[in-house]
């Protein structure tokens, strides 16, 4: 996974909802064409889906989780 993709995933954790949403849209564009880095981020996404502290991120990551 290149540094741009990694930075985009880091933006998903932004406290600013607009920044997180824009990161989600960017990731969705990337995964529409298929990716080879799905398992690199899988554990992070799964953790966010089960976190009680990250309710907002659950909806974001549920969308991305369809990698």
C-alpha cells in the first residue's frame, strides 16, 4: 500500500467529520477498481467496527469493509 493510500486511511480517524467523509469517498473510488492492499487494512477496519468509542466510524468503516 502506498503512502497516499495510507494517509487517506489515517484521515478516516480524523475528528473532523468532513475530512473523514472525504477520505471515505476517496477510498471508495479506489476500491471500485479492486485493490491489492485489502488485508493490510482489514484488522484496523474490523477493530473500528467493534469499538464502542467510535460510533461514527462504524458507519464509515462498514462502507469500506466491503473491500
